[in-house]
C-alpha cells in the first residue's frame, strides 16, 4: 500500500501555483521550522475576489500537496469563500491523507487565513478579529488532529 | 536506473542464502527436536549454521543463541544483563542517547521496574569514549550496552576499549552489532565483549532471524518461554530455513571482507565528496570513524520526506531522520543527540551502500540529489529567508 493517494502524489510532483509573487496583496506564513512544516501563501485580490495565488512550502509530501490543493481551491473565489476552506475539505480533495499527516492540511487552511488577514491589515479592511481566532495558536502544529 | 541505497534499513536476500534456504522451505521440513531422521536432518542443519556463525565471530557454537532478529537479541541481552545485576543488588545501566529503539525502549521498561539508566552523550561526532564509560560506571552498575555502529549515521564506537574498561570494573558489556556484523571484522574474543547482537537481514540474509552471542558463564534470561530449543533459552520451533540463510549470508559477507570494505569505502568517499559540495550541507558523524557504507547528510532549508519522495521518483531509495518521515513531531533522536537543531535535522538524508552497489549507481545518486535539493530549496520559504538574509545559515 502506498503512503499517499495518487492525487497527493500528483500535487506533490506537479504542484499547482508554486512560486513566489512579487506584487502580492496579502502574504501569510504559518508553521515553523522546528516543527518541520512551513507554508507561505501569496494572494492577489480584485474586488473581493482572489484573482491569483502562489505558495512556497518547506515540508513533507503531504504539506506540499495540501498547499497546492488549497491554492486551486481558493483561486478565483471570493474572499469570504476562501475563509471557509477547511483542512478537512483540503484532505478530502486529495482523496485523504494518512492520519499522522492531517496536521499538514491544517497548515494549508491556516496559510490561506493568514494571507487574507495580511491583505485586510495592509489594505485597511475592517474585520472582526474573532474570525481569525487567536494568534498564539496560528500554526496549530502541536495540537494537530491525528497526532497522538 | 533505480538505485537501492538503503541497505542500513535492510538488504536484498543473497541468491546464495536463498539457495541454502530452499531445501528447508521445500522437502526438508523437519522439526529439529524430532528423533526421526527427518527431524535429525534439520537438527544437523541447525548445528552447521550455529558452527558457521560462531566461527565468523570467533565464538564457541554453544555461545550462539538464534533469535527472531536484532531487536529480540537486544532485548534478551539487556534483560539478561539487568537480571544478573539485580541478583547482586546492582540496578544501574549505562548506554548512549543514540541507540536503536530496541535498546532504548528496553532500558525504558527496566527504568519503570526500578532500574536507573545513564545515557552517555555521543558528542557532535557521534562517538563515545571509553573514558566516559569508565567515569559513568558505579559500584551498582549491572550492564553497559553500547552499539557497535550507529544505524543512522554510521559512526563506529571504540568497542574493544569499552569492553576492556567494563571487564576491569567487573561490569557486563553488551554491544548491538547489528550494523557491524558482515560489514566490519567482528571478533568477540579480541574485542572482549560479553554479549553481542546481530541480524541476518542487514547482510543479505532473511528478515526475522538474528543471533545473540553470550560469553560462556553469563546467565541468559528468556524473552520467550517454551521448550528446550536454544538450550532452553528461546522457546519455539526453530526457523531452520531462516537460520541456514543467515549462516550462508554471513559466510558470503565475510569472504573477502577486506576487499568489500575497501570497495564500499570508495563508494562512500565518492558520495561524501560529491554531496558535501552542495552549499549549506553537512556530513553528520565523525569523518573517519565510520562503517564503510553509511553516509548521513543534512541540507539546510529543505525537509527530508519531500527529498525522499523525489529521490524515489528519480530512482534512488534512501531514508531520512525528518519528523514527517517518522510520523512524529520530532526528528530522529540520533540527530538530536548529536546536538543538531531541529531545523537542520529535518533536512537529513541517509544513504547506505554496500558491496552490491556499483560506481554507476553512485554517479546516479550524485546527479539526482543536487537536482532535487535545488528544486526543493527553490520552493522553500526557509531557504528564501536565508537567501534574502532574513535568517542566518546554521550550516
Ligand atoms: C542498530 C540496530 N539495532 C537493532 C535493529 C533491529 O533489528 P531487527 O529489525 O532485525 O529486529 C536494527 C535494525 O533495524 C539496527 O539497525
Ligand atoms: Zn508534514
């Protein structure tokens, strides 16, 4: 049995929207090198729509595939919809992830939110801070589901 | 080209070992404990295999106990040493921080049963010194257990010197030689060890078979209770085919051992020279004191699992001590024991070659690894920060 689904391997080996973005409207970075996974997501926003997304990721196959899938899932979508992206949806779109790898899809969800928050902050868009939860658990790696 | 460079994990079964095993998987199905001729032929094969293994490591056949692999041999050795000590009121055990889990977890279990464990520092180079062992020995020390060759980084420990110190102080000494036997000369008499573990699948024998050498006079405790097999010290009908395969593989591995060592060392040196040219990389473990075939490197700015998956796709089977590879949140305890920061330990790569590998295979590795490292660095936010001077290089 392979560790990863074909879909995960496809997104790992042919990551969509990979690379840096020079003129991003919002940039979100989550995770840390001590934990072993870091994702940085760049977004371009026009009239409340995410018109372009890019990512770079330091991490395992699952982290890279989740980043790639998350960018596909929010590209061309209104911000409000992007904020609803859940790690569960990312994992499902990848035809599942091994239980001990679910935390990597959590990072993808968090990277999207961090990028939107950065966009709001930089462009003076008012928002309810509660929608981004508390900062201290922004990377959530330690409390990741599936980790015993 | 697909290169198998993960021989420290396990090796391919040698055709000679397979050939030796086949009769015992087909017609010769006897139980070595049976009195009839079918059983006695199995008993004979078992004896011959025991003689071979004993001869290779310079032991007496009566000092060899076949086990179900390296882990079982480690468990049995440590439990035996601990119980022998406990009978005299000695409940202190000494080991190192970078042992295999078969050793560390057995020690942990004993700790929960009232033993005290001292784990020695392995330093930046992954080598302990006999002086440090001597300094750690107390009047109540029952056993010292230190691995011969570390499985992740390949460093060799001064086993002969440590054995001498232990003998002088009257303390039992066990060495987990799973990564050494078949790859380095191992002579239990010259070394002066009391117990030594080995596993067939690390030298082209079958999996699930190993042996424990126990010097005559050292009391052995059972891990598996049962019949009179292995002189009553390991119950269960013997795995004759596996044991015969182990002996055949060992004999083959040590035939021209020096020639093999020189050849494999050449391959390893080529790997080290080539791969340390990658900027911001480092070799883990002592440059000189290492087993011929094992190389462990760290590449800053990348994560090991991604590296392994790409290497596999490009035709190289290797391993890594990254957290994501192990399925835990921490990178390998071996790399952390060397004092490597987490960030660096995540980007580790272990390549383990042996006499079955070729120059061309090493060339393929040398071509593929730098490509993959570059690709992963180009998409790494950690590398980006380093490149832009927002973070400082650690290696
Ligand atoms: C140093 C060391 N000790 C013990 C073992 C365990 O051996 P086995 O897998 O045969 O139980 C291994 C290999 O996995 C090893 O490398
Ligand atoms: Zn991961």
